[in-house]
């Protein structure tokens, strides 16, 4: 690992940790007494509803989504892609289905004999989901992370735990969600269990992203669209970093008003760092008019978000929201406009993975090619190198 990469990642972490409390100090307020690195919020924040703000935010979200929906409605793609190496739904996929069903039953029921284990069911659902989504992809293409990139998948689990703890850290400044039903156990046990749950976030979102990317019907409408030639310009990178840093400062100053920046500011900084380094990002394909990585990563997070909120709703240990100004029309526990936060979060999942682990294995063809990687390119690096050597021979 180069020293430059270590420095960039360290700067990102320091900015995320330091700018929100600095914003509090600059606004003349005192830092909260319960400020901590690994917060577990148990108290609700301020939930309110302002119809003018709700309406304006709804219009903004609708206006952002409208061009994408129009593009899908306008473009027709009847491709029925199926790889030559595709196989039927694998046996381990059926095991994942059974595991998920088993975990779902025990997450939503309250058997007295299972009471001691009841609080710990949520991660089990997501381990099952990750296996099933990989099996679905394997049945279409004959390849998936679980089979072809197990080392990469393992690294995703590790990265994911720290990734979501960072959002828990930022949430203590905006108080948008808190946990209900937590049992009184040792702090180490609680942190360990939550870390295990958080480790499933990136594997779930990126597994879903890879799966939906295998459908030409979903990719084609967003390819060959508007070209954004300046997205890889270093000036753009510096602008994104500046806006992201400002956003983190403002979270500390006016958290009740600017809470949405929780999902946007880190993304801007990560993208800015990679653009300045001239590394490819989830935005790089825009220089060729290919919007599919942007659209599909957002879509993947929204799909996972639907499962997160559904499974969360009736679990013993669950989270609840306290959203200022727009706390209305809940779907499960989430106010309807809150689901828009999953859209930039999908890009964030891709961006942080690329920053820490490199370009996603199935996106090595960016930005010019709209095709999926050839099978050899999707193998582990050592296998890929031997494959290319044999081809040259």
C-alpha cells in the first residue's frame, strides 16, 4: 500500500471525526457530554413536520428522480442476457434461502425459550440475504463475489463495520435515529454484536449492485446519455472536498436544518480525494455518458433499504427515526422522504469501497466499456495473472 493512499485515507477519517465537533465549537456551543467514538443512541431526537418544507423537499427529490424515470420509460431493452457459464440456482443458495427464512421467523416472533437470543437475530437475516443475492447472480452469470472473489468479499465485511460506525458517530450530532429494545449487557458484548451487524452493509449493497447490473434492461437506459466531461477534473475534486468539508462543519452548527448533509458530505469528500488522485470513481463513466453505475448503485441501496426497514420494523431490537420537518407518512419506521437518503448512500458504498479496496472487480472495464468483465478478469488476481500468461503462451 502506497504512503499516498494511507495519507488520503487518514485525512478522510480525521475530517469526518473532527469537522462536526469543530462546527459546534465555532457556533459557540459546548460539546455534548456524551460525545464518544462508538455511540449507541438510545434517546429519541426531535421529530417534527413542516408542510412547506416537506413539500419543497418532495419536489426536489421528485425533480432529481424524474429524468431517470423518464429515461427508463423512453428506452426499451428486450435483452434476455444469460451467460454461457450460467448455472441453475446453486445448492448453497437454497441453504441461504432456508437460513433467511429461519432467521426471519425468529426475528419477528417472541418464543419464550428463545428469549435470550432474540436481540441478536438481525445480522442473521443479512448473512442469509448476502448468500441469496450472490446465488441469484451466480445462477445468471456463473460468477459472484462469494465464489470468484471471496477475499474481496471478506475485506468488504471488515470495511463495512468501520464504515457504518462512522455514520453512527455522525448521527450523534443530528440525532436522526436511535435504538429500541437493547438489553442491558456488557458494553463489549453490545459493541461486538453491533459491529457484526454493521459488517453486512457493504456486502449486501454491493452484492445487490452487482446482481442488478447483470440486467441489460436496467443498464441500457442509463448508457449513452448526457456526457459530463469535467467530472474528472482536479478542480472538480477540490470543489467537492471543499463542499464536503463545509457540509460536515454545518452539521455541527445547524444539525436540525442541515441533517441531510450527513449522507452527502462524506460522499463529496471521498469522491474529491479520488478525483484529485486521478483514480476512477463511480462518476468516471459520466465522461462517456454512462450513468448506469450512478443509477444502479443508488437503486441497489434503495432495494437493501426496503429490506432493512421491513426486517427492522418487527424485530425486538430495532431503530426508530426522529426526522425534523418531514416526519410523516412512515413506511415501516422510516418517514417516506427518508428513503431518499438511500440514493446517495448507494454511491457512498461504492465510493468508500473503491477508496479502501480499489476499483470494484466487475467495474474494471470503466469508463469506456458498457459490458461486464470477461470471466478471466473477475478471478482473484493471482488466478487472473496465470490466465493471461497462458493466453500469451
